[in-house]
């Protein structure tokens, strides 16, 4: 069966959603920590802005945060060294981060 639940803004993957009479939650399965990290940043090369439409650090940050809300194996951190234009993205491996980069490229993000 497929079920849709609405109105639970703070529920996450490891939460138990059940009847109020149930007092014991289901045991949570731990999510493996990230194994690879990359720094994503604004394209500041001389060719920047020629192919994409989402060019600013704020647009990239908003997209990464939105992805991290649904992708539980992804972590996004704002790095102090980048001045708001560089972000540390942690994931489960090369394929995981590669798919994210390719998806963002197809959405006209320049990294």
C-alpha cells in the first residue's frame, strides 16, 4: 500500500508516525555517514555566466539545502573561507555527488 501523510513538517526518515495510543517508537536504522566531501562554489572563471542561469552563491546554497532536505545521505555546510560563495557538500561517494552535480548542471546551475 502507498500512503500519503500531510501536515508533519518536522518528521524525518527515522521518526515513527503512528496512533497516539502507541508509546514505543520503532527502532531507527542508523544512516551511514558521508564518505566523500567536495567544495562547491560559484563559477568565477572568465567564462562564467555563459551557459547557466543560476550563478549566485545564494541560488546554489538554496538548491543544495533543498536537496539535503530530501536526500538524507547528503550534508551541506557553509564554509567560512568562501565568503558565502563556497559550500562543503558531503555525500556517500563519487556517484552520489556526481549525480547531484549533473542534475544541477541540467537545471542550469554553474558551479
